C-alpha cells in the first residue's frame, strides 16, 4: 500500500488535505554498498523513492485564470506543522493527460447535449495533443464505454462522439425528448455509480488523470456508490474530477460540487454557446496547474495526515489532487550505508484531520 494525499477541508487561504500513508517494500533515501573485487571495490548505488509531486489547481475566487504565482510564494504545512516552501515548483505544462469524459445523456431538456459532439471534437484543436489519451463514456441507465484511451485527433473524437450520442439522437428524432421520460430519468440517473467506476478505470492509466463530467450533477439511481465514496476514491486514486453544468445547485453543500473540490477539480458552467470554449478552458486549467514537490520525511507513519497549501499574501481558489508514494522502510533507514537527502523535508505537526462521516 502506498501513500496518498487526499483533500479534507478548507484551511486559511489554502486547502487542508488528508494523507493516507502505507508501507511499501521500498523506502526512501540513498543506500550505498561497496563490495570487494579483484582490483578495486565496486560501489553500488540504490535509489529509493521519497519525493511527492502534488498537482495543485490555483484559480481566482471566481474560478478564472489568475496571474502566475511566483514559486517562492507557495507554502505547505503537514499536519499543521511549520509552513515551509516546497522544494521545487513548476507548471504542469505538457505532461501527458489521461482524460475520461463522462456524458450524462439522462438530463431532461439539457441545452448542452445538442452541442456536446462538436465541443468534444473541438478538443483536438490544440487543447489536447498526441501525448494525451481520451476515454469517452455515455451514461444512460447503463454506462457505455465508447472510446478507450484513444489519441485525441479530430477524426477519432468525432467517431467516438457519434457512437456516444447515438441513443440520445434516436430519442430526439422519435420525439421522446432527451430521455424516455422525466420520471424515468429521475429514477435512472446512476451518476455516483458511473463516477466511481470511471475513476477506478482511470486509476489504471498513466499520466495526470482527469475526469470531465458533462451533467446536471444530480444522482437518483445509484445503488453501489455514494457521493462520499466517489470523492474518497478520487482522492485515493489521484483523479481530479471536473464538472461542466448548465446551472448549479442552490444547496451550499451540493454533493457534486464537493466531489469536484475534494478531488482537486472545480465545477464550471456553460451554455450551448459557450460549451466549446468552456471545455478548452478546462484543459488549459489542467495544463496550468502547479506541481509542488517536497521530500517525504522519515518521521511519517502510516495513516491519515494533512497538508495545507497556501500562497503568501494572496487569496485564491486552491485545490490539490491526491497522490500516492511510499513511506520510509525501517530497514533502509537503519542501514548505515543509507545516505539521506541533503534537502530537509517538511516537519509534520501533531494535528490529524478527521473526515466527516458519509451521509
């Protein structure tokens, strides 16, 4: 089992995150061994993982692009310990993205669905590149995978979207509306089940993992997952969930909004005229995330921990995606040939964050 950084609740101007730490066979640091040979000793260098890379979304309070933040202004605190700068900060840039697009076709009278084929196909115009992979799912009462890790060129996306929207298009032509009926839609919208399943599949893919959900954010048919288990799985499996909706919920504790925030994403809103632009902006947000790096302290123990990320003298919407990496191996730490990193790791505090119970 590895180590996971997963979000919990707001803290100051940044964001407080839970961390799950588990023991792996490999520890941290550098171990150097020397063995005799005929003429001279042979030195063997063993490298162990001890570096965390945390994708961090930084937007204005209105969820818009903001002026680039100088790396020196970032601070992080582990378990409410001392706030320190990360060891290294960079833009995510052209890191490969594994993106899943989940299209909820059971939204009555959605103004986004008539434009979704064109908007998703438009992602090939510079937003996504040959290093990226896209999977597309269509959600009715059942979930259908119509494209699995395809290269996001225009023709491939167009073919996949034709398949994804085929059932919806038939219902439109036969005059039955976006769904068979509004009553059937309300009884058959397993959004939490679909999000949980797609998140699990994304976890098996390389690159920065992102789930884009085009929906109204409402669930009324799930029997396997709750909104709580969805956000928990997203945190554990390093999947940032973004929502694209027409309107938001009036509930300040809207579960879908919480899922997005607690997995390192955000809810965005679009109309039929702005959907194409909104999807382009979403990919730009992902490309402009900051990757915060810091070495893992040898003091970390398995369990839940927290990290607060903030910006000096600044206010922003800051959300961080969960990551996993190993804790220290006691045998490696006890080995006298282990060379510890020269960069000092952040010192954890004593505070632990307890997650709220699921509803």
